[in-house]
């Protein structure tokens, strides 16, 4: 316990707020921090910042709302709603704020009590300003969380059009493709002819692997120095080079961006079965995750693929199921094929996010280590892509109150962090929900470039169904649900999973989650649940709705109103 948690537990205790605003003074080219409070406050000489006066200017210290519940779904993006801080400007002392740049500038809000030192205050919001609005005697600072950072183009890198990996002149200015995880049958970008050979781009920056290459459905063979019917790969530039002419379409199965890698000098022989490597501890690796183990000196020609069976301390064991090359070596580069936690983190980092909830991402890797894939042929909005990656794996992403990027999987309520009874719940409303779903359809192993049969002259007969079909489907169903609820609708998920087993497990999980009647409540409390984050579980005890003995719920909406000293929770379970 701390003074801050004791304060939250006592709704009658006086609440005091500190706000730090960081607008940008364009004329001077510097940040102009502003220190404001509900009660005049001065930090101690030992504090950081020291001897800082927080002027008493806060009329309305903080309101903000986040939600995981959008369009009737419990996955995808954590949607920020309107938030605001209202400043007292009756004397015109803050008029100069209108000359500063505010959009995207940092805002922090701290909560404390009477007699608190700066270190006793708790951070309840770390986000940004969206802009200011002005009244006769006040200024409203509109708030948003850090989701704005990713609400922009994911791919700034374009082909230069100067030849080779930069493409022919006709490609100048075209955005490069980006691939994440394992991708089946993508159509790489034709770059042109270099040194008499045909080149194709399948990504940006270092990629993990090229698994196969096809010309009009005919399988080409890898060779370091390719001839007709063969190809070679430059993983550093994500380029495929054919050794002869092609008929087209040329497609490939690849493992995209190398978002995490580690090296090992353990001596191992190319072959299947258990292989143990000494690797750094604490990496974002998990049991069940599929990895590529490539010889550092020959990352295309000498490789092993397999699933992690153990990772403890600095010992990593992989059950190898596929190989290329032969020999015994002690120079290895180990890279994941791609998991939802890894891909979400890499996209966020690519957009400039630097603070992550490592524990939440590690937990997501542990419960969902399956290989996934997402192909971005020519740029796109990074926020929408994060939505697609999370939604395609039954997950969510967002930012917590301290500004950390987080992600997790939607689960049934478990592990309550707090319990509230009827003496603490000010009001409780039961909201309408949809009927349970009787069937879950999870589409997987997407074919990113479906072909017509006349484009498959060279394809083996056994492969033609795959080349012409965009999705495979895993199904779970419960006819008893349909009997009880005649209006029940199936769930369909366009997943990013590569393996049937992962897709089937997700179909079963979706049916368990949404194939039973769920309740959605809106509960209004005093300030006690202020530290509750979306996806946290809380227990509610209430004399109505069958809640007398207490029942756990997931928080899927959290609205903080620090004018009324109240928190409203949307509760699902």
C-alpha cells in the first residue's frame, strides 16, 4: 500500500491534482513547460523538478474515457473518447498559450492529497493535447492518448527508381511493400532487370526468409548462383533474383521483417529434432513460437526451422522440423517467424513509440505464440493496420494511463484486482447485448494473391486449389445455442494465423467466449477504481441482477470524471 492507494480507497478524502503541460514555443524553438494545480503547490529541493511552483489554475482537473468495446466487438483498437482539462483564465494570465503549438504535445496529470510530497502523487494520465478551446474566463485543453502517434502512414520509404533494389525509374516514388510474419503466396514487386536478371522486392529492410518462389504456379529452386528455373535471395534488401526469364505471375512465400533476432555461438549440426542453443536471457521468445535458425555466414542456404520447446535463462531449445544445407556450425542468427505481440510491438516502434508494457506483451506471447502474417503491399494507416493485426488474432492494443503501449488477448473475466459492493457502487445499469453465437468460423492461412486456373500452367495439380482459394476455414459450433436462440448469428474472423491448429484453437475459444450469454453493465463509483485499466477484472457485489454473491467482470470502458470524483466502468462478463 502507499499514500496514493490509500487515497483511492477513501472516497471522502480531499483530492489534489497536479498537471504538467509541455507546449512548444515555435518562436523561441523550445518547449515551455507549464506547472498547474488545483491547490498552490511547491516541490521540495530534493524533488525533480526542485522548488517548482504549481500555480493554482485548474478548474476541472481531468476527464477522459477509453473503450475496448467498439462496433459490438471485444478486439482491435482501444478507442479514446473525449478528454479535457479546464484552466482558470479569468485574469487573462494564460492568454499567451494561444501562441504555442499544442497538437501532440505531452500532458501529465497526477493525483494526490493534503500533505502529499511530489513522490506521493500518482500518475493518472500520460498523453497528449489535441488543441485548445477558449471561453471568456477559461481555457480547455483537449486530451487524447498516444494513439494519435500511429494514426498516419506506416511506410515513408519509397523506391528511388535508380535500378537494382531501388527499382526501375517507373517505380520512383512508389512505397515499398512491408511484410510481417509468415506470408503465403504474395506477389512481390517487379523491380526490373539488373545484370541480365529479373529482380523482385518483397519487403523493406532485413527480412527473415524466403520459403518458396513460384512462376505461374511452378516451383522454382533456390541456388546461390541461379540459372533458369532457379532463384536467389538477398535478405538484407528483401530482394528475389531469378536466374532466367519468367512467365508470371511470380509469387512467393516469405517470412517478413526481422523484428527480433538474437545470435548464438553454440555448436550444432544441421538436422531435425531437439537443438539447444545458448542465447541471451529475457528475450521476447516463448514456448510454442516458431523460429528460423540461420547460419549467420549463409542465412539463406544453411537454415533450420522449428518450434521453441524450452526457454529458461540463457538456454533455448528448439524442436527442428525443417532444414536446408548440411554441416556443423557455431554461428547462428535466430529470428521468430512472427507472433501477434511481436508484430504489434514492431509496428508501434516503427511509428515512434518507445515505452512498452513488456509484461503485457510477454504474457500475450505466452498465451498466443502461433505464427501469423500480414502483407502491406503499398503503405497504409498504421493505426488501421494495428487494428487488423490485433482483431485477426482475437486481441486488443492501446495505451495505459502511464502512456505505455500494451496489448493482450480478450479473455473471460479472471483474477480480479479489486471488489466493490453496493455501498461503493453509486448506480448500476444493465445494457442490451447481442444473442450468443452458435458458430465460430476462423479463416486462416490467407493466400495473398489468389490466381485463376489459366494463370497456373506450371502448378502441380495438388497445389491448384491453394493457389485459387483465398482462405482456409476452421469451424466450431454448438447447435444447442442455435436451438435456444433462433436469431443467433455466426462469428467470422479473418485471422492472420498460418496453422490449422492455431485457427481451430481460436475458433473453439471464440465459441467459448461468445457462445454463451454475456452481460454488459455500466457501473458508476466514486474514485476507488481510478487505477483500473481496460481489460482488468473487478468483482461487483450488488443486490440486483444476481450479483449478491459477487461476480467478476472485465472492464471494457473506463471513464474518469475528476470534477465529480467519479469513475464509470463498462463491465462485460
